[in-house]
C-alpha cells in the first residue's frame, strides 16, 4: 500500500494559511526536543498553540491539557508528535470534535490506516511532514 501523503504544495500552503489554533500532541517541555522547537516556531509566527502532554502545567507559556478531549477552546489542526500507533486512538478523539479540520502527523510519522480514515471523515490529512519546515518553505 502506498504512503498516503499530502504532497500538494497548494493544499499544504492553504492549510497553513487557514489554521489559527494548533493542538500539538506530545509537545515536550524540553527545549531540545523537536516538538518544542516546532511549537515555539509556530507560536512565534502567530499560531495559537495548545500543548497536549501527560505532565507539566504550562509549556511555552500555554496551559497544558492531558488529552485532546479536555480542550475547551476551538482547535483547527491537530499536530501529532507521538508514535504512529497512537494516531488511531487520537483520530477517535479528533472525530468526536466538530472543530478540527486538519490531522497532521509530523515528519517520520506514518499511519496510512488512520490517515485514510481521517480523509474519509472529511479531514485534510498530512503525514510524514514537519509543519515548521513546510511553513518556512511555503509561507515565510
């Protein structure tokens, strides 16, 4: 089965132009971790970042939630920094919300089944791509 991936530059650019609030699943408080660097960058270019992490009260100055389902404010995009198998259960949480429009799996994360299911549910899907790299390439 081929890897499902959003390679359409125009679609990725539109996603990055349209979303305002990004829930980052696995946003580490450790400044040397990729999730923290990506979150910090996205925050610096104007996105509202909502950290989802099992510990900490605040990361990057934002209140930390333990799960996507705990977030009470609007979420436009879910950006996942966890093992590929987590995408299945995360997608179940995403589909219970009516605000999420984009399901993004970070660079190195591939879960074709979850992505296919997300697409069938009407979500825009990107996997195996870094939101920071794509923003730098297409927006800045």
